[in-house]
């Protein structure tokens, strides 16, 4: 799944890469992003599993770029003015 997050649709390349929704705590709630790069490594100090010979800890790092399509879809562009509206709707795409 991680490898496919940076690929586009081979049969229809105009669709572009998949959108990843970042949710983490109160600050990041369902933020639409595109993965621009990733890396997978292992922690050598954690050792390896004796049965499978796989690393016990696998570290995944992804570089994300937030996107906000402006085509009137569910994830339309919201700027600073959305914070001043009453009631404040925030910058989250909900």
C-alpha cells in the first residue's frame, strides 16, 4: 500500500495519485494529502525475529503535500476567511 501511494492510475494517468487523508489528534482531522516521497527502514538495534528473519521494528516515513481542489467538491479551498465566519467552520475539509 505504501508503494502504491505515489503511483497514478496506469489505465487512466490523468486521474493522478491517490489522496491520503491525514488524521492525527486535534490539529489534523481528515486533511487530504498527496504522498510525494516515502522511505522504509528498520531499527537495527531492535534486532530480528528468529522465525521470520524480519526486523522487529520497521520505520516508515512519508512526505505529504496538502491539497485542496477548487472544483466545488467536498474538499473545496478554504482560507483565512473561513476562520472569521460565524460560526467558525475552520480550515478542516469537513
